[in-house]
C-alpha cells in the first residue's frame, strides 16, 4: 500500500471538491488530491486505487 498527494490546477471547477489549504487569514497553495494505491509486490500490478481530497485520511 502506498499513498501520495498530487497538485491540481487552481481552477474554480476543482476547488469546490479539492479545497486549498487554509491559514489564519487566507487560503494558500494549490489544491491537493490524495491518491492511495494497493500494489502487488512481485509483479507490481495495481490491485486497487482510491482518490479524494487531502482532508480525507
């Protein structure tokens, strides 16, 4: 199992589902998508994958 965060374009079409990080007084950075993948060790075949907003753990 492995996971990573991918940067998304800063467009309104995406920011409703994948929000930017929020500081004390403003939003900053690019929206992030969390990707988690289950891979077989020997063949490195992808068995399953799931993605969602960064806030989903």
